[in-house]
C-alpha cells in the first residue's frame, strides 16, 4: 500500500526565491490525492540522515505564501556534500519513513546527491522517485537556460552597480565591487546591466572565464581613469591567474577550505582590499575604494525579480507534476521559448549532476573586460519589471566671469 | 538692481535622496518672480572656487523630477573642507556672479562652510543670503530630529540585516556586518529594525558611543552562540577602544587620512576581516563570515524611504521659502510634531555648524549591545511604507522512526 509520503529538502547557499520552489512543491503536492504527507528536511541532507523532518501538510497555505516571498531557505540549508556512504544513510532514512518521492532543491552538488540516492533506491529495488529542483545564484547548471535565484541576485548586482556608478560620478576615483562566483562569471557580468549612459560604469568587468593578469588590470584601470577621470570595476571573487590559482589565494595568509576542498572565497573583503592596495601603490591614485558585496547579494530582502519569483514557483510545481504524471527521475530545467517566455523540461540527472556551466564565449567581449549585447539580451528580461532607472542633469554650462 | 541669481551646491557623501533637496530648491525657486537664474555648482564648493556652474533654469521640470528620484549628488560632490582662505575665494566668485542666495546641501562640515561664507559677505557688506540644507546618512546634526538621507540608508541597513539573519538561520554560524558611522551609531543601530522574531539577529550591536573591548566582544559572541547556535552582529566602522583609537587603526598597516585628518574607515573590508579572524582564532568557531556594507548603504538604487524622499524634497523647498520670505541666514531642520508628522524650522548656522550629534543614552540599552524601544519608536516611522517582512514556517516536527 502506498504511504503517500513525499520529502522536500533545500541545499547550498540561500537565494531570494528558494522558498518559492519549496512552496511550489508543497502546494502542488497538496492538490494530489495520492499524496498524504509532505515532509520537509531541516537543514537539507543533514536533516535527512538525522531524521529531522517537519510536516508541511500541517502548515497553512496562507503562511506558505508569505514564506514563499521570504528569502533564504525556510527549512534551513547545509554545506554538506554527501559521499556514497552519506547517501546510503539518507536512503535508509527515506526507506524507514516510507518516502515515495524525494525533491531536492539546490545546485549541481544537490543534483549529484539526488543521482546517487536514486541509484541506491534502484539497487535496493525500492520505488523512490527522485527529482532535482534547480537553484543557484551562480547560474552554473549545464543545459539550463538559467537557474532560479540567479535573476534576483543579478538584479541586486545590477542595482548595486547602478548606484555605485552614481556615487563614483559624484565623488570620482576608482571603485571596485567584488561579486560572488567561483567558476562562472554570470553574476559579475550582471553588473553591466546597471549601465545606462555610454560613460557609465562598470567600465571594466573581470570574470573567472578569463585569466586575470594584475599588470593588464592596472593598465586597464589607468586607461579608464585617463579617459573618464574615474573608474568603476566589477570583479568576480573567482578570478585566477594562468595556472588557475585564485588571485585571493596569492595574498591571504590563512585560507579556509570548504567540504569540497575549495578555498573559501566569500565572507572576506580581502580580494577587494588587495586590488585597491595594488592600484594605490602602482598607479598613485588617491581615492580608491573597494566593496565586497558578500552575502547581501543573495539574501537582501526587498530586491527580487518577479520573473525569478514565478519561475522558481513553477519549477517546484513542475517537479511534483513530473513525479506524479511521469515515470522518470530527473532534474527540472528552464527552457527559453520566446522574448521573453519560458517552459520547463525534465533532464536526466546524469546530464546535469556535478557539471559546471561557465559563461559562453559569445557573452564576453574580445577585450575580456566587458559583456556583449548577446549577454544583455539574454539577461535583461530575467531581471523582471520595475527596475530602477538613473537620470542625470543635462549640461547647461554657465560662462565664467573671473576666469573668463 | 537685483540680479535674481541663486546658487545651489551639494557636498559630502551621496545619499538616496540628496537630489530631492536639489530639485526642491530648483522647482521652488522657479516659482518666485524675484529669481531669474538658478545656478548649480559642479562638485560642491570646489565648483564654486573654479566657477564651474550649470544653469538649472534651463533644465526641464520633467527631467528634474526624474533626477530627484536618482541617488547620489547629480551636481557632483566633493570632500574638500574649506578653510577661511578657501571660503574667501568662494565669496569672491559668488560676488563676481552677483549671486544673491547661496544654498548648500550637506552635513555639518557643509553647514560650517555656509557659516564662514555668510560672515565674509557680512564683513564685505554684500547682501548674500546663506541657507544650509541638511543631508547626512550619519544622522549626526545637532538639534535636528533626523537628517534627510539617514532614513533611506537606515532602511537599507535594516533590510540587509533582515536578509543576513535569514541567511544565517539557514546556514548557522557567526555573521558580522560592518556599517558606516565614525562617531554616531544611528545607522548601525538601524540594524535592530530588521529584527522580527525574538531569536532573530542582529543579536549584538556595537556603536561608537560605547567603548569596544575585544574580550567583552568575544564573550558576547560566545554567549549568543551558546544560546541560539548562531550569532548575527552589527558593528559600526567607528568602534574604538577606551583611549578613542579606532579598532581598525590598531590593525591596519597603511592608514589613509581624509582632508579632515581622520583615518579613512570606509572603502575597505579590513575591520570585518579582523573581527572574524579574532573569533575564529579565540573561539574556534568554524563558520564565521564578515561583510562590509560599504558604499551600497548610501548609493544602492531601489531602496529608499518614501518619508525620506518627501522630507528631503521639502527641506529644499523650505530653504528657498526661508530665503525669500524671511530675513535670516540659517540651517533648515526637521522637527517631529506627531506620530508621525514633521515640520521644519530655520536654526541659526552657529547652532548647527561643525557640531556632531551622537546617539542619546535613552536609545542604547544598558547592556551596550542593543537599542531600546525608544529608538525603535523613533526610527520606525522614518523607514517609510512597504518595508519587506520576513516569515517562517511554524514548527510541526515529525516523529523519528530509526532514532526513535
């Protein structure tokens, strides 16, 4: 007899819309007669091995709608990256609770976890349907037009650079904004969408898809200062030298590493400070300021793309529909069908799991320090409606009297 | 014969609403028959000594309305702090251009400049009316209930901490957010308005009005971690030890100083990084993250208080009205008249100029790490309408099966 139980979990870094996907799963699941209980795992996969579940069937639909509009994983998240043994533990718990459908909301690591758990269930002959629901501000899932969470973070970055550009125009100098992104530069490149007038910043954009050379960087900054008397720079935290060594790693003393063995890049202002010091020392420019957008770009309340909200809701809904009406495991993906419209498809888990997408060459200019119009056309509709716009006074100079 | 010429300038750090005050001056001035020309100085007082003026009478009212909604000084700003000789140069230019009214939008340094220029005009027997229009995110002008620009920056800080708290709840650890404010802690204290549920962060708030002791800080963080399993901290960049030495100055190698002789506190992530290192080293907590809000808090487009917008507009309008209908120089100030309503008054320049307000004792809790309800009551109406609200799932735990 069917237990009618499903489980949903959230993993990785929070986004502005990750709870839209959670609520999409819960509300859609509650429509289906075959589903009796919707469980949520507290703090992702760790909540599964610890049997730390909440019953989302007992939550009001009204509060679910409010939670959907709240950023950061409402169930809690985790940075655990399960290996085979960990996934076997997870499967044991899923089996013990007679879970029939497992939904995991997260990035490429989360999709890999889903893949392994699905294999364990298959080996054991246990009928478990496993669906991965995409979520990452990095936009680095292969075969996805884009991923939920990215558009809202991109909107924050675009708005932040629009403001930083105005600030820098009022008080000229060099401004460096460091944006999240280890391998994929999509979020940093979004800074370009904050630009309106031809002389607006960001004047220079550095992404991990291109090798970062400090001498070249200094020459770029100098040329921009010479031309505009000011310079706004967007830099990805993941910039690295030709050997692949992060620029941050060349400087920092104590390097923290995560469960994946990677150097911790976020949560420190070190990279911005280093680049500012280089400019001050080598170019003798006085006013040089650096900001690290840090956790603001993924968690700030009150900066969200309405397109992102509705798509994040729909990938959750579609996940349940694929589980209930279909017969395969898989990863839900957004497919672009117009300018702008989107549809959804279920990709094989193996096609997505553990793979990393980076920016396509057509999105980056030949100079290596700007995006192309193809990228602007790609990103603009995702940022949603009501994007703030910057205006300036038109020039009406007054003739000098004393120094005429 | 009257020239009918007025001049307006913007000084100091940009805010989200500084252009509302500019446009308030321009549009109100254009209503008065006695005013023929409204000049704007490019980059504040520097534009005055350089005779770098634009004619705002030739700008459309439609574009002025759009510029009013754009953050950061549309005329450009400056960090110059004029001494007597500089002010004498300014006066020479004002006289040469037959300026009859001088409006300077800025903080306490700007009000001091207005005071000195007014004295020079008086000594020379030249009829120059001088009005200071308040603007500072620091909220540190004496005798002002609050200053335009502060409410919008406070809103950014409150929304940022609301989001950082959600992020920290999803992925627990220590999070430190460093907020602008050298002597006045108002903006840092605004972090408390991002708090909703009793266990929400910020759990600890450190302002320059209280001496910062690193051992006490570490004990506070440890106690919070023990109680909640996580800790969100708001820290003012201006925190200092008992001798008044900035905590940042105790660490940094190369200290940049501004025209006022102060150590440059903003534009670097060093303070957050130092505090994080202390926590990691002394408390052995693994997940410790620090963000420096930097220039985002004063220039981000798309985070503004509507109360701040309209008050900033009105102080500009009132400045022109005081100049045209009154007979004194002065500094426009906001006076609170209800919950919530405000009126304006013209204070003597000497009463405001060069003085610094800090947080009143009644706004700070006895613990020294929190604000009082009096502060919440003071700040909440200023943040304006439509403040985002955070919601959470209600607890409905599921019984364990394997570890029952």
